[in-house]
C-alpha cells in the first residue's frame, strides 16, 4: 500500500510542483481499504478498514449501482449530526464525471448543463441525476460495526467507524481534495 501511495505522491508533485504546499488532502485507496490524510507530502494519518460501495468502485458510477466513484473530488458540505453520525459531502457529480458520462451517452446534454451550471455557480451539483449523488465520507451512525469490518456495504460512500470519523474530522473542511483510486 505505501508503495502505491509514494508513487502517487511522487507523480503528483512532479506534474504539479505548486501542490507541494502544506495543504491537507485525502487519498482513498479502494484496493487496500485505506484512507490517508496528507499534509503536502507528509502522511498525517492512515485509517484502515474503511468500507466503500458494496459493488466496488468505478469511473462510470450511476445512480443505484452501489459503486464508489473514482476520481478527484472536493468536500463541499458538512452535515452534523447525520444518520451516519457525521457526513462530509463530496462534489459528485463533478465536471470530470459529467464530461465522461456525456461522452458515453449516459446522461443528456441538458443533464450535463445542469451539473456544469451548478459547478460554475459554486453550488453543490444536482444530486438526483442519473449519475446519482449524496456521496461522501461518513461514520457508521447506528450501523453494525461488525458488518462494517467484514464487507463493503455503502451505496457508494466511504465509511469509517464513528471513532475514526471523529479523528478524521479535524482535517475535513470544505474545499479539501479527496482523491479516490
């Protein structure tokens, strides 16, 4: 896992030297079920045993497919309390997801325009398009911690235990980048 993480960090800084600042960002590794908090190039924390969508992760996520979207997102809203204890919403669908879906004829030009207009206006993109929405990083709430430890169980979100989300919440603010791969 750390080899993949270091390669990603190296590639990010080679391609974008301005990202070497000490800003906080998050990496979600769907293959190793880890969430890493980065401060510039420094690993601040690693959370193991996260859960993702029950049917894995995909670049081509659609509403109801129970998959976690792959890509680069930003935290755009926070809901506390929430059904899942704490909820840090992602700006999904973002421009990259909308552009890909339009190119693959998974959404109409009108749906694409509604997503793009919201993004350009600085609003949360529509959450009821064929691409889905209401995705984020959250705790368990009253969900079964034993099930969480055994299965990917979400509808596409990234889930941590309530204790983990408490620890993570000090880093999660609107505007923080979340890389999901």
